[in-house]
């Protein structure tokens, strides 16, 4: 049997949890990083504290890198919307916690993966779960949008760096689309003063427009199988049945 490794950040709920379930069903050795760390394959990490998160990533991945793998799948899914609202109304602590989670720890996770597994000659894929908010502005989401845009730019440049490596990762930005997750529930609970478009998101849910996280997770595995050009931005919707 092929030795397959899946490393997923933000895997305790929503799309991340669904991805963990898909990978477990396909016989991956599975590690997920999250603050709640609810599963037997979970590792507790607080991505709002990047220096501590970096140590957790290094301590966890180093022993795995000492093994030989036939396939390595990495999904960067760490993200937080909070705090929603105009940035000038948020404290410096809140701003830094958001950016540390959405940018610093996300990049540190991907960096540690590259450091530990670059020399492995197997098939390797690194997916950054992005959002339409990386491209479209939403009032009240300035911090979240900044984080998604930053990690997308990082991955595009990373693809060029990986092209120079002997054993490169395929690196992709993936837009999952709108899903029926806890994050969507948090959006619908926002006040219109903090998020002026909240009524439209409530209507989306009422109209049944939210995809199941399990369906999107399966689509992401189809993306990996399809091997789009490294550095691409891929929509999960294009890989749904």
C-alpha cells in the first residue's frame, strides 16, 4: 500500500474537518493542526501566536520528514474572520491577532512543510484555501481580505521558487466558494453596522446556495488529481460533479 501523508491546518471544523474525513477514508496518514485539536490525529496550536505555532509545526513535522512517503498532500486552511467590522473600531491587539493567524502562521506552516519535505522525491501538493474576498472588497472584512490576498500572493511567488527545485511541490490557490459552515453562520450573525452585506448572505443560506463542506472537500482532492499548473488559482466549483 502506498504511504500517503496529509497535513491540514485548520482542520477541526468546516472544510478542514471535511478534508480530514476525506483523507482518512483514502488511507492517508493524517495530521491536522488547530486550536481545539479535537481528533486523535490533531495537534493543538494557537495560530494567533506565530512564534509558538512555528515551534509546534517544526516539532510535529520533523519526525514525519524522517520517513519516506509516496505522496504528500498539504492544505493550508487556517483562517479567522474575527474581528468583523471597520478596522478603526478594533484594537491593535485584535488587528494583530487576525493578521498573525491569517498571514504569519499560515506562511510559517507552509514554510515548515517546505523545509522538512523539500527533498522528498514523491508527488507533493500544497493547497492554500483562499476566498473570493482575496479579490473582492467587502466592508467589514478588511483584515480577512488582506490575509487571503497576502497568502495568495505568497503562493504565486512560491510556485516560481518551487520551479527551481529538484523535487518541487505543486502549489495552488483554491477558492472553495460559499459553503454551509460555522464561518457562514458567524457571518449571518453579524450586525449590518459591522457587515453591510449580511442580508445577502442570509438570503444565500435561505435559498440553499451554500455547498456542503464534504462536497467541496471531495472537489479539492479532484483538483490535486488533475494537477493544474503550479501557481494557478482554481475554483472548487469547476471540480464538483
